[in-house]
């Protein structure tokens, strides 16, 4: 497993714990507590990318959530499984704000996380929402390249 895949899995753990704690603490604090003595801490390169993704999500959470909810037909964010919602946040943050990650890589990594950590239908659900985002963003990338 590559370091960015591990970083996404770590970010998912932090987001999941953050939500279970009520969503009030800053992400770095949750991450520090999860990597405290007695817990398994990620390697520095894994932690670095996870922190970058989490900082992106923290800085644009309202926008990311609004975009996900708009793309998830007939699904409010609050009705989504916690794992699925947070996988979507990670992938959407990468796709919308991290230009050095190819869109399709973010989508495939999100599907992989959903298959590992989500319910039986999570992979298909995550794929459907992110595919809609990909279709919105790809024309923008093509026009930016011209």
C-alpha cells in the first residue's frame, strides 16, 4: 500500500473520530490523540499528506459538504453513512483543491477506501457521487489547459 493510500486511510480515521466526538475539536487535535502513546502512529510521509488533506477539508468544509450534497441525488449529508461521508470529503477535497492529484486517482482511491471500510454498497455509492463531480471538473480542466 502506497503512502498516499495510507494517508487517506489515516485521514478517514481522524475524520471518523472527529465526527464521533461531536465535530467540535480541530482535526490536528484529534489526530494527535489518535497517535498518542499506546496508539499506532503513521509514518512521517503518511502523516504529512494526511495533514495536508485534513487542513484542506477543515478550511473548506462547508463548501465541500455543499458540493457533495448537491451531487448526491436524494441524499442529505446527515443521512449518509459516516464512513461514506468522510471518504467523499477526502476525495472531494483532493479533486477540488489539490491540483497535483489527478482527478481519476482521487476517485479510484475513494472507491478503494469505501470497499475496505464501508458497507457492501459503499463503493458504488461513492463512485456515483464522485463520478458526477469528475464530469463537472473534467471540462473545466480541459478549458484551463487551452
